[in-house]
C-alpha cells in the first residue's frame, strides 16, 4: 500500500509541480517524499493541505516556482479536474489554498494558471465560490492557453482572463454531458451473461451500470441531472462575467480560439503568464 501511495504522490509532483521530470519506474527508485528537503513542505503534502499552515507552505511553493513576484499568488490548475483528484490537486484542496491566501496579507492578488480540458461537475461550484470570495477583497486574473469546461467554470469567477496568442489556444465548452457505456450486447456476443440480483425492497439499486440497458426512467433522471449541471454552469458564468458575454451561443458547448473568445466576451485580453501577473498587480494597486 505504501508503494501505491508513493506512486500517487510522484504523479502529483510530475503533473502539477514540475520539479520531477521522470516517472517512478521501479520501487527502488526514489519516491517524491525523498526529493523534498524541507520537512515542513513534506508534512504539507502528507497532510493533504488539511491545516492552514500546510496550505501556506504550498501557496509559497507554487508562487515561488512559477513567478518572481511573491506578492501575487499563483495557483496552477493543470490537467483533468475533479473534486478529489488522483493525478493532481483536487478542487476541494485548491479551494482551501485560495481561502488561506485570501486571509494572507502578503498576497495582493492571485493568478490562476489554467491549462485544462475540464473535468467533473462535482466540486466546480466549491472552487468557483472560493475564487469569487477571493475576488471580493483581492483581484483574480486567469492566465491560460486552454480553459475548457470545468476550467472555464472556475476562470469565469475571476476579474479577467488573459489568453495566450496561439493557434492552439482554446476557451469555452460551456455545457455538460454524461457518458454512459452499455456493454451488455458485447458481453452477450462473447457468451457472457451478467445478472444483477438486487435485494428485495432495493430494486432501484445501481440502475446505472454498464451491464444493463438504461430504463426510460433512469435515462430521464440522467438527462435531468445533466440539464441541472448545465444550468448551474451557465448561471455561474453569467454571474462572473456579468456585462461581458456578447452572445448566448457561447453556452452551446462550442470551443473558441483566443481572438473569438475575446470578441464574444469569454476572455479579456491577449497575453502570456507574465502579462497576467502584471495585470493582477495593476488591479491590486488600482
């Protein structure tokens, strides 16, 4: 079990921190824990950011890693997002970092360094609220080359979004979906019969599974839940980007390049990460 945990921490480091550039190939290779020389930083990762002191150390670490400006918090949101991420920090943990930084007088603002295709709906409102709360007292600017779906849910709650001038930059994907895979016919073709035996009185247990076709009732439930997720998403974007969105078509799930995103009000300006830091500093001293 310890080896699995060590590999998990190594993957967190590789995908989100950047100090580790090679994967853990064998169990005899050094673990991520063994690469940390600061005992307080080590403890911060082991406690999963539960304590305020641990969150402060992680905030300092990220800020010093990505920027020369120690007065602007840098929070990287990179890769697929979820409430409790296996590969990187989860949205609940990132919300904790923002809440702690909001109360820290040394930070005059925050830059969200976002590069993500999106993620789960669960956890989005929690992190979005943390961004919105931070914004009430200090500016929040997003720097991004790819800010889609859950990533845009979060970025929309800040003051401004700065997008890289690149042919591959992408913004949007404002909607929601649920992917259901039904393997029942494939299993039948392979001669495999799967039978679900549910307890009496619990006939609705696990009605969403890959071994049985969806009933119309269950499909209706999933459609309603997916619609509700989209409605929440759109509501947050309209709240965070109030007065900026130029066309309701942006809520159809389309993805836009940098210049189109600015024209439609999904982003505010073209620029790189350093320009986002400078813009946040300008807003902090305005």
